[in-house]
C-alpha cells in the first residue's frame, strides 16, 4: 500500500496559493533529493560505479536538473533542446547521454560537441553520426530491441512493434562496424517498458543484456565500458499499489553481474535512465474548483485541464486526487477541465470528498510527464512550476505563460 500524503498542510497551501495563482505544479525538493540518494545507494556495490542519467523529458526544468546533478545523477537527452538544457544545467561530457531516435544531423553534432555518450538507435545511424560529427567518437552505445524475448506494456507496446533499437543480428554487425572504424569503448542499452512495477521484469532484462554482452565479447573481441539498463521503473499511482522494491532489483542485478564477470568480462559501469521514479511521486498539480455541474452525471470542473496533465486523457492513467482539509468519499463524479474535448478528464466516476466552487484540489504524482507534456490547444496557457524547499519556503522555478508568450511567434 502507498499512502497518498501531501508535503504541506491545508493552511500552508492556502498561503502558497495566495502568492501563486492556481493552477501550478509544485515539487518537493527534500523528497526528490532523498529518493535520488536512495537510488544511488542501492547500486553502490557496482565496482566501476553506477550512474542514473535522469530522463530530462520527464521534468525538463533546470532547477530540478541542478538538484539531481548535485545528487550525482547525469542527464539522458533525446532532442536538441534537452541537450542544451542539460548543458545549461551544468552537465558536461559523459554526464550526458544522448539517445538517438530518427535524429537529425544537428542533434548528433551538438551531442558530439558536448562530449555526450551517443546511444545509437539504428545501424544506419553509424554513418549519420560520423557525417554529422566529422568522425566517430571514441565511445559509442547501441540500443537493443529484444523483440519477442520480452513483453512490453501499454505505454511502449510490444518490443517487436516498437520503433526503437537494433535487432540482435544488427547489433553484431553494428558493433563490428564500429570496431573496424576505430571506436575503442562500447556501451549496450535497452529499454522495453515504461511505468513497470514488477521488480523481476528489470532483473530479467538485465540477464538478457548481460548474456548478450558476453556473446558479443566472445564473437567480436570487444569489452563493454558500460551497460545501460534503461528506465521504465514505475511508481504507485494508485494507493493500493506498492513501490518497486529496489533492494530486490539491485540484488537480482548484482547476481547477474557476477555471472557476467565469471565469463571473463572485465568490470563495467552500470547506468540507468530512470526519470519517473526519481521525481514522479513528488510533484503535485494544484487546482481550484470552478464549477460543479449536475446533469446525467456530476462533473467537477477545475481551472486546470489536460493541457496541464495529459496522462489521464492519453493513457487512461490514474492520478490520485486529494481535497486538502476534507476526507472521506462523498461524491461520485468526473473531474474535468475546460478544453473543448470530451476526454479532458482527470478522473471518471471517482469518489472524492464533497467539493464546492472555490475549493482547492491536489492531483498527485505529477512530477514526471506532467508539465513536460503540456500544450496550448484552445490557447490554454502552460502553468507555473514551483519548488517546495526543504525549509518550507517556495520558489517559482518557471513562471506561468502569458498571452503575449502564446502570440509571440505569430505574425499578426
């Protein structure tokens, strides 16, 4: 079970909204730091070191990235903007991992200039990277798609139907080409699920990767500098769900590591690219009730909408909803926004405490893929982001958009 608590009292929240109009996302810095440190500690046994390259796409805010860098994390990027954001947040060299995906040349070139680890998504990208960067870097990683060896989930889908990664045969060919062209250091990566809660899933994936690394070494004579186990570690969005047992995951990975080293492979670094599990549970979307509508159903309309949190509409995802200062399921309703789209709903047929116009509502677990997935449909403006500091103070780390921002790129 996972109790859905808030890092502020109703009284403190009232003080915050008096200074920062709703809606906004607010992130709990102390909890993020503690969680980041716990992840590092779980893998402190890795002989050559462990690093989680935080998936920038999850929460692309330099204040958050700076906090995570202080906690020893790197940055996992998949676009030019994310590379620049990582650079401006202070990440350098191999602290940055750039995972290609239908990537234009200018993005490969920027990754090379930064000295980032480039993670290739396709065998044809070897030529693209060499052309864009002027030469192949000394360290190159390739992403593996295990196909039917692994089941996927609703977010990524079946691996064999996913657009990501090399086939097994392409990996052998690709690493042979890289070695022949002078690459000296190699990485291997996969990520085949998202928001997965089964700890054995990650242990099984690790075993597949380590076994593959041993076979590549035997056939091609290459040693891997690191293996990146990807991300996809889920969080308990529902109160009845449990967190992934990272001690169990770590123990399973450690056993697989021992088997790899027993084959004669030298010690390697272990990397991850977790984003959601690092910050997701420690973000909250704070909104205010605008209207309560009673027709064929009861609708609670908020001053936020799917432009502030897309996941329920996009995936049918569950996000817990609290009403600070109130408790008990008293009202069966759909919790909605004001977009001109019928799927603009945060919850359907949800029991919540009885609310009235003006009440504050908090939507949980928005610290990953929340604000980051925002958009401007219907001309909705993206909200502010706030940071709840360990001393209880609040800092604005992104102001809310204005109509001038929205119209700035238009020729009027």
